[in-house]
């Protein structure tokens, strides 16, 4: 009986417990099913949307130092995305030495200088630089831009109801080392404040009408680089509208005379014409009048042989003249720098401060090349073929002793004589107290003719006895065959009379 009661009690207790657990299990099962359904729905939602790309920050790709972002040599093939750029003011962004061939429109960035040098760029999108706030300098040099691919719309600014606003802060543009043979006449219409333009190392060969109009349209242009473009001439009206032009580089071209077009560069202060095949500069081929020119460079001119009278007479304000490394330049005439005042007709000289005549073939320095040598600040006469005779008495006896150390510094002691032979290799300063002898009449130099004179004397010494001996032998008949005496010598000229004469 007792066992029966215990069994009934256990059965009742177990039933109650199972009923209490069952709802919880059902609830958990329902919750699990619900969670699975929700997860499925969530997964379906996630897979339904496109994945959000995550670009690395620009400083993870490039080197960021202060306000400079340097992406040089990172093998980049395209612009970085908008979200990668920091929302701060940047001084310089450099993409130098990458693989960019197509420049897309840049996002809104506050930057002053953008360098796209040494890429493979062949195309610029419309308004590619419109969003670059405060952009003042743009470098597109050493790319593959052609005259056909470089169009004005690439430099469009922000749009206004009436017109495209210019890139008003852009003052410096470099298109050097590209493949341009001409330029669209409106290329610079969106750069109203452009001051410096570099077109060097392109394929122009001549400035055609479109290129001329494009350059002339830059009203405030101050610096222009046209070096190494194969130019042989420039149209005379080229610089009539560029009234603010101060610096011009025409080095490495094919000019054989100073371009007459320079006459229109009324504000020009610095002119570089190195490495041009000019042979002679004189009164027939002088530099045009440039009343404000301060510096002129004529270095590395392989064919220049002479700078004659009035070569620089139109350069009244010249302060720095550099004529260096011209291996054939032997002569600079005394009046090369002089000009005549219009009012008083007085001959005067420019206010020269620096004169570089180094590494030429000069023999003499004219005393009155300058009237006030004491006003010079720098003078370089090294590596020339100085003649140490009376024609250089002023240079050796007065100019160098008085001003040599001040004007030339340590180079003062390196000047040596190339002629005459008795002074060859002698330091010019060591001859300052000597009165140098002059060449003989007509410029003859006995030391140069010594070998000829000795040869003539030896010839005479040998020739006279030989001639006397030959004459004596001839008189004695030794120039006829066989043994002959005086009588036979006389008979040698005898001719028998014909028989008819006897009749």
C-alpha cells in the first residue's frame, strides 16, 4: 500500500514538472525559429545591397608631412577618390613619377601647388581643376600631351550664369617636355592671372599664328620660357601686347641673329639666349633696343667668334653680362657696350655690375670696354688665352693690380699667359710691374718666325756654294758627255754652213 502511494506521488509530480517545462521549450523553439527567420531576412537584405567600397586614406597611400602630400613614385594609375582626401588646407600635392595617363576631375581640395610631372598623361577631363580651391601652381611637364589633346575646356573654372569663371588664383603653369607643336589660341582664356608660363622642350620649331595669339592673350604674363623648342625666328609683333613681360628664356634654339621681335619687349629685364648658333654680333646684327634690360646671358655658344662695335648699344640699363664658354670667341671690341645719348650726343656706358667673360678664347681685354671698372662688383676672366704683350698692358699692369682681388677673389691668381712663348704659363699678376713688349710691325712676332728664318739662312748657306760650284763645272764643260776640252766646248756650238752658201 505504501509503495502504491509513493508511485502515485512520483507520477503526479513528474507530470506537473513536464507541463511547466514544455511551454518554455516551445517558447525557446519559437524564438529560435524567429531568430533564424530574422537572420535569413537580414542576410537577404545585406546581399541585396551592393558592397560599400572602403578606400584607404590618402596618407596610407602617400607620404603626408605637415601640409605636403607626396605621392611620388607610387605606381598610381588614376586620381585618388574623393573620400580619401583630408578636409584641410594643403600646400603641395605631388603625383610625380607615376603612371597616370588620364586626369579626371579632382574633388574639392584646398591646395596651392599640384605636381603631375613625369607621368604618361595624354588626356585631361573637362574642368579637371575646377574644384581645386586656391590653386596657384600647376605642373604638367614631362608628359605625353599633344596639340590635339590639350584643349581650353580642361582649365575651365566654376560656372556662373554668364560664363565660366577663371582659375583666378593660378599664376604658374608648366607644359614643358610635352609633344606640343602648336597651341590652341584660347588655351589660356580661363587663366586671367597667369604670370609664369613654361613651354620649353616642345616641338614648335616656329611660333605659328595660333600659338602667337595664345601667348599674346596672357595680358599679365611676366615670365616666358621658350627654350629648346627649335625656334629659328619670332614674328616681330610677338611681344607688343605682353607689356608686363620681364623674363624671357630663348636658350637652346636655332637663332643665328638676335631676334628683332625683342624690340617690342619694352619691360624685359632678363634675357637668356645661351646655346644658339650666332656667329657674329656687331652693328649689323646688334641686340634690339631694350631700355630696361638688366641681365643678358650668352653662354655656351659654339659658333660665336666676335662681339663687334655697338653690339649692345641698345641696352642702356644693363647690369649683368654673361658671355661664357664660347670656345671660338677671340675678340670683343672696345665699343661693344657704348651708346650715344640722344640729347647730348655724348658717348656713355651702361651701369654694369657683373661681367663674366670666362672660358672663351679671348686674347685681349680692351681698356675702354668699360669706362668705370671700379664700379664693377664681380669680374670673371678665367680660362682664356691671354696675350701678355703691350696690347694687354692695362689689364696686366693696372686693372688686375688695383681691382683683381676685389672683383675675382681666389680666381685672381689663376690667370695665366698663353703667348708670347717666353711668358706662356706665367701668372699675369707676376708681370704687373713689367713693361710688356709689343708685336713687331704688322703684328709680326719674331719668336713665331724663328724656325722660318733659321731655315732660310741654312738654305742660303747651302745654296750659294752649290750654285757657284755648278757654275764653275758648267764653264769647264762638265755638263757634256765624254772627255772634252776648251776647244771641243767651243765646237759644241759650231754649225757647218750649208753647200748652197758656198755657191
